[in-house]
């Protein structure tokens, strides 16, 4: 009897651990482009005659104490809610040290260095699944000061704002800007978390919202109008997506013979085996299905929420 | 004999008086609980408190001013869990309730009955703020009493999460 109970409890524990944990999105607090550019923390490039400004986070973190205060206050509060965040400054430092290490690393046997494509380099930027973007303005009316604070939760893949809180604090004659900022974070973080919680609940009920893109190599023998399995390849792929999404929810944004974009794809959080699924796993299933139909392809992934399948080979 | 009768009647009147007052107290409490069970109250934000707390003014209704004051703390905690409040002056922002599920109170009836009983667990998460002087208004035949209280929202949320009543931000991950 004891043995039966032990076996049952082990099975239950296994089931609960495999089914209980969906892939947790990472979140990072970042000052908005608006704030960075207004305060002079940006780099300027000339892109074929058009001047482009890109926020310089490193400079902002090194020279502005207020931004550190706000990031730290938000990180602390989220930590208390049991959801620790990625820290922008640490991520930037890790990226730098990783790049330095990769440059120095050589093989003991052949002396060759680390292989890195331009795409690998491009992907080495500070990123998270959800960006908490902060913007604030100090309003001054005579001797009175107040802070207008905007906190936006942006899905890095779907570009949707999934959470937000904003408002202007009470004007004060005496309080310093850091005090007003701390007060603004305290006032807004609960509302932000409430909308984030609603987003997570929706995700658990209706699946994770991701983007799946289909493209082709220029030398591919297949395009999306090729006949495969008695139908055009674009419809074959669409049927697979329809059959494998939660409540068949997705929409097709664009279709040409060369590319196809699926938006608002609600992929399940777990696969048939009960393992947590991310976009890579989801796209891999489609990739295997296409390969079985004789269409060679390659899967390229961007975080938890975006995958591209390139037709025609690896 | 007369003395005995006198003493007996004195004792009886004292006992009757005691019975009446205690009965009145019980009735008051019953009335108060009835008012609270109907959750007749309004909440307004008074200011930004320390991190993890909310400073609010709870307006409770009752025919007796003292009863409304006693029920203010219970109403405040109930309001934070189920109602939230609108923003306003003093830098106050809209506050959503701790639960999005309007049926939660009915679904977890047993838990909340115990939680909100007199001197129940809710008392751990609320305290009167400032000097605690209530604002009294007469509305028709009853009083509308406003009391400023501080609710320890973070502790309250953690407690409800631990009891499995509401979901935490990282639950499911």
C-alpha cells in the first residue's frame, strides 16, 4: 500500500511540475526614446541622408541618477511581487564582457576563433520579452513642481502595449524631483501590475500571442504558391496554423509568393507531452511538418514570441 | 422582611438594566454587521502612502455614529480587495481592486466569512491613520461617517495569494 501511495505521489509531482510551469517572460525597465532624446542621451547616425537618433542607455545610466533611482524602485517593487526583472545596466555590462571574451577566445586545438555571423552580432543587444518603458517630465509652475509619469509594458515581439499606467502627481513646493519620482513609481506600479496580471491571465486562457513569418531563400525551389500535398503551400501552412492554435485564433497579415506573416497567433503554452512550449518549439513542429512534405526549411527564432521559417534549405 | 424585598428588587433592577444594555450592545453589533454585510460604503483616496500601503478615507453608513466608525476598517479592507477606488487630488491615481473576478466573494464565501468576522484576520492589514478623528455627516435618518485608514495592501495581497484566493503575478510560470 505504501509503495502504491509513493508511486502515485511521484506521478502527481511529475505531472504538476511538467504542466505547472509555462515559459516565463523576461521583463526589463528601459527609459523611453522620448526621455533619452529629450535629455541628450542619444547617438546620431546618418542613414542615407536621414538623420537617425538612437537612445544611448549606457550614457543615461552613467550620467543620470534619476533614471537609476526609477529603475531601482521598479525593480525592487517587482521583486517583492515575486517577479524579478532583468536589470538594464547589468545586461549592458554582460554584453560588453561577453563580446570581449568572445573576441579573445580561441580553440586550443586549431587556434580558430568563435564563429559569428552578422546576424549573431545584430542579435547581441539588450533585450527582454516585455519592455517596461518609462517616461517622465518634471512640470514647473512658479515654485511648484509635479511629475508626469508614464509606464508602458510593451511586448517585444507583437509590438502591443500589454500593460500601462500613467498620471501626474500632486504639485509640491518643497519636494525634490527624486522624491516626486519615487512617489510616482509607488502610485503607478500597482495599476501597472494589475494590467500585466490581466495580460498573463489572458495568456493562460487563450495561449501566448506570437508572430510567425514564412520567407524563402532566393534560390529555393519552393515558393508559397508551389503545389504541395495537393494545395498551394500558403494554404497548407495556414491549415496547419489553424489546427495547432488555441481556439484556432490567428490572422494572416500579408501573403505574397515570397513571404507570409501570421499575426495574433495564439500558440498553446504546452505541447502534447505537457512540456512548456515557446515559439521555437511551436515553429519546430511546423518545420518538421513541412520537411515531411518534402519542403526543406530553416527556423530562426527571436525570443519567446517571434519565429521565422525560411523555405528552401538550412 | 422589607429589607430583603428591597434588596431583591434592587438586584432585579440591576440585572434587568444589565440585560437591556448588553442586549442593546448585541443589537448594535448585529446592526453594524448587517450594514457591513451589505457593504454600504464609499472609498476615496487621501494621498500616497509609504510603498506597499494605501491611505484612504472610508465613508460608512449607520444610524449610530460609533457603529460606523467601528466598521470602517472592515469596509476599507473589503474595498481594497473588491472595489478599488477612483483617483483624485493629492496625486492619487485610480486603484484597481486586488481581484478582477466579481464572483470571488461568493466562490470563496467560507474564507471571507472567517476573514471578515469581528476582530478577524482583516484587522492585521489596516490601521487608523492620523489622529483618527472621524468626519460625521447626517444623511436623512442615518450618519455618514468618514474615517481615514491605512491599508497594508502589499501584505494583504501576499496573504491572499498564499491562501490561494487571488493569483500572484508569477503564478503559472
